[in-house]
C-alpha cells in the first residue's frame, strides 16, 4: 500500500539545517520543542522566556542550546536563522517584527496578531526584510485536513457543497495566565480557537470567504472571556461553512469516539476544578507551570516526542470535521478518513493521524522549504491576515448582530500539497 509522501521532505539528507530559536517556551511553544530538536532539516539552537524556571528547565533538556531572558537577545544571536514566535498573543506583532528586522525568518503562532493593523505591519516588515513570514500553529497543517483537501479537489465525490466543524472541549477549565483571561489581549475561545477552525475551513474551501455571521457566549462568572462561538461563513461561490466551539467542559466531543474518550480528563477532575474556581482557591499559576516544560504534566516528557509512536485520530480541540460534496461526505476515522460515496463507505489510512508532537510538522517543513529551498510559503502573512480578518469579523458580528462582509481574503494556490500522495481507499464499515 502506498503511504503518503511529501515531495518537500526529501529522502536524502537536506542540503543544510536551518538553525531555529523559540520565543516563548510556554505550554504551546514548549510542545513544539521535541519536533524542532529531532527534525533533520532543523537545528534547535536557542530559546527565550521571561520565566526563570522555564529557562532553567529548557536548558536542562536541551543543553546544547543557548537561553535568553528576552526576545531581543534571542534575535541578536547571529546563529539563529529563524524564530518560532509563541509568546503571549499581545506580543506576536512586536516579537515577529523584531525577528524580521534582525533578518530572521518567522513562524508566528495563532492568532497571528490581535488586530488587522498589527498583521499589516508584520506583512510589511517581512516584505522589507525579504524574509519568510508564516502564520502557523493551526490545525490546517495537519495531514488529515490536507488529505481532505486532496479528496475534495480530486472530484471523486463531486464538488464541494459545505464544511462543518463542531467542537465541545474543557478549554475554559484549563489553567490560564492573566493575559489569557483578557479579551483585549487576545483571550477567549474566539481568539484562541477560532483561528484553528477558520484556517481549516479556508484550506478546505479554497480560501476566499465572502462573509461571516456569528454569535459568542461568555457564560462563566469565573472567566471574563467568551467561552463559546457559533459562526456561519459563506465563500464567494456561495459554499457555506459552519464552525462551533463550546469550551465549558460539560459535554466533550471526544466522548463520541471510544478510542478518544479515555484520553479526556475525568469528570471527577473537572468537578474538582469547578469547585476550586468558584471558591477562589485554585492555584492557577502553579497548575499552568506544571504543564510547561519539565512540569509534572508536561505532555512532551520524551526528548524525542515520539515515544508513543503513531496515534489514532482524536477530535482534540479542533473537533469533528464533516465535508459534504454533491456525491458524498468525508469525515475522520480512527486511522484516517472515511469517504461516503455512491459505491459505499471507503477508508483512506493515514499515518500518525492523531497528532501529538508530529501534528505541526507541516509548519516547520513549510518554513524550511521556503527559507532554505526557495519554495512558496503558502500560509504566508497575507494568508494569516485573511484568517485573522474572519476571526475579527466573528467578534464584530456578535457585537453588532449582523453579517460582516470580508475584503482581505486570498486563495490557497492550486499547487499547494502537489506532492502529497494518498493511499488507495478500501471498502469499510465505519465504526
């Protein structure tokens, strides 16, 4: 059986390694470190964080790297060629521009920025410096989404008619820093999870959204941020898409999938967290630190980040994605994709479709290909600005209770993932 192969990942050793540093070694950025340290195309050389304990633990785990207490110092390091920006949302613009001005290539985590003006400044800085700017760390880079796009574009089940992304999580019950609880600093589900779903919808539908109509909900007194959104997005050609994320943790999408349910936090733990939050006794900062590098709940305890091997797909925070074409539907299976067509259900197996440290390999491969091999940066700053525009429009639509027309949308080039080959589907009875 043919396995998926990306032509952008050569079989032989790459011509040289790209030296990368990470700005912000928190929970999100820390999750990227095992992959950065083991990808043959990259060399992890430095990290920066304002937290002394985090810096100490980073140095212990990666003793060959240099560690800095500021992003400015990281960017001044001549050995650093590219910077992964994973600092708090309010610093994304400042830190990305600082890196670009220093001549570094940049991948910036979602949300790309917290205003369209900031995004424009970042794009302009990339153009002036002639360096690569990638809006990354979204689920749209994951293999199962890219495989869905390949099936859609193949026409095997007809033309695209609708996209639906549906997620229920315990996001609002997770430990949060003060900036994560401030909407003005990019706190809340629409800022933190909206970019994932919007980016996925845009990749699957070609990129060109026309308008957004949305509502948000802030229903938890202990959390002064929106923990819910529901949005209807229309593409320029009339194709509809719907996205929903409820982060209050009562029902979770993973409960619908037996192999995923066992990975969820127990209801007893969630009840305990709610009680502590309502009583004002939760140690939010202590809990948060335990999920960072070296903490007791650090999800990347193996330096390679691959000890568990390939994982089955789970909805995680993105949720369940269902694509409707005029001759069938597509959704995730445990180990790939189910395709429901006129000939009955089929399955396309995908390796490591469950994510983990490997799930954001696409961002780093795109960075390497663009910065070293001169290939296109498909998820460019301009692409990221278009995704951000839709997220900003969701919030505006909820405030003003009206449809918002978009003006900054750009298409995903047809040659994106031209080298991605999928295995042949086989008949199956979906579980």
